């Protein structure tokens, strides 16, 4: 998950509220200290952290607990709201025909982000096309053309031609029949005068509806300086934070941008073309706190699946048979990596953490599971509790597998079943709390 360490630290801090006998000033102070430590380690500005800490303390100790909510839920709701305030609002990039200009420094991940953005619009049913105006970096043309070809996205560029402005003019005319035209401009090692001049000329020719600045999440608090500099120079509509999955400083980058006049439009959450997400502050913080992100999960499912692929009602009831588990694992593989999907589910007990083994369900392993289940009776598939030692022996012989393979399948099914129970709540009902939060 994006910012795994920060999310884990915040969840650990809030667990103290779940285990506390009562919520008093001492408990609130302890939780706030843990939150401070987590945010500072993520490179969030000290002043922002202290300001948020004071808000949490003041609200937790002085605000009246709303009707229908207990003190623990009230404090967690306050933390949730204050964290959303830190990352700020999102920039709204609508799903309609438009022209987008990509800007940023060299090494920010701008070219890869351009291809991911084209894939984002493609998934939403629009026809994107890309113009390569990066004539400065060697290899930029080949890289972007290859990425676009893999996605079947129309591409225009002129390898070896240094006239970026002319390329944009001709490219936009060539690709004008497409819905979303994305122009990838050149970057530099710093915001130099010639870069600003070229961006201004391209802007004049392209007349983009939106200008997106790509920032590397690893720069942390420095994101504030870059966002201000680009905004002052050419004006930007929103920021894309790239490489959030591979840095511990992502919190600093997110919060730093919110301090400027800019806002975040998208975040890069992985290496595949589909790993670009529209930034939704409430959903993002919900995932960080282990409350899941059902809205995004449903959106991903709608994009990737047909009605025959998965029984959503079976998934949401939090309990399923071996047959259910297999069909859902196949469907989830279409949506995205298992770890990413499971972290969109609200887990009971403030973030049930599955081991890495639970996420590494490969196609080969699922194929082995299929063979094992083919050797089971209908009764066993619907009620795995019936499978004892004698049945394990019969199933393993019938499938050409070892008894340990059958036990592995049963163990995995049990683990997934326990995790899915979080959908229905438990001692600490996350689904109920999400409704109270208006999520």
C-alpha cells in the first residue's frame, strides 16, 4: 500500500483508543504523541503536525460527543477529519474531452505518469492520445512511444527534431479526433529560464484546459517549493505525486502541496499502467487508518469486471465458501493486486493485518487450488469444516497432491474468511463507523 509505514503507525496509535478503559486526557495525549511521531517520520512539516495535534487535543477534550457515537469513535472521527485537513482538497480533473499539459523537473516520473494518465482516461471510457514534446531528454521519445503502444494509445512525436513547439502544433492537429490530448513536455534539473520559456510557448500553442505538475513523492517537504515555483512561473491546475509506493516521505509531499495554492489531482501508487489514482482525501485517509475504501473498490470492480465475474453480495456479507473464495480471487486478480484490494476493505479491530503470504496468491497456486477443489464433494465445498483427516487424505490422493496442500488451502480459506468478517464489523465495527463519518 501507499505509505505502508505511516498507515501502520497511525493504526497502531488508534488501537490504544480501542483498548483503553475510558477516554481521558492521558489517553488522548498518548495517542496524539504516537500520531506526531508517525507524521514526523513521514516528513510532514513540524508546524503542521503541532497545529494538528493541538486541534485534536482541544476537540477531543472539549467537544460534546455526538448522539449515537461513543467517545472512542468520536476521537477517531476527529483524527480522521484533521488528517484530511492536512492533505487538503483535491484538484478536479473532469471526465470530458480536454487538453492537458504535463510539466515537471527531470526525474520526477513525468513520462511514466503521462502514460498512466492516458490509461486512466482509457479506463473511464474516453479516447486519450499523447504528444511527446520532450526533446531534451535522450530516450524520452522511445520510452513514451513504447508505453503508449502497450496501451494502444495514439502517439505523436518526431524523434530527433528539437522543435518542441512545432511538434505540439502538428501533434495536436494529427490527434484532434481523440477525446483527451495529453502533451508531455521536457523537464530540466531545475526550473531554468529556457524551460520556462519553452513551457510558455507550448502553452500558447496548445491552449491546454489543465496543466499538471508531476512531483516525485520522495522529495517530501520540498514539494512545497517546487509547486510554488511552477505555479508562479506558468500556473498549474493540479499536482500529481508520483512514486508514493516507494518512499517514506510521501506524507511530507502531500501535506506540503496543500500549503501552497495548488491541490493534488492524482497519486502514483505502483509501477503498472493502472497504478494512478484520482486523489480523494477522504478515501485516502480512510485507507491509511485501516477503515478501507469501499467506494474505490467498487469503481475498480466496475471498470474491470462483468456481472458474471463476481457476486458482490457474497463478497459484502463477510462469509463465504471455498467456491465463493475461488471465484472472488479470480475476480480480484482482474481488478488489481491482492494486497491493494484487501487494503480497500474495512478491517474489523482497527486494521486486521494479513501476512505477506496472504497477498502472494499466484496463478499457479490458484490453479492448484482448483485441482484440489475438483476432488471435493459439493458438500465439502459448501462447508469446509467437514474436511477432517480422512477427507484430507482422500482429496490429496484424488488430486495428486500432498495432504499439506489441502491443509494450505483450508488454512488460506480460513484466514480470508476471518479477514472478510471485518466487513460486518466485530468488537470495533468499522462499517458502522464509516457511516457515522459520512463515508
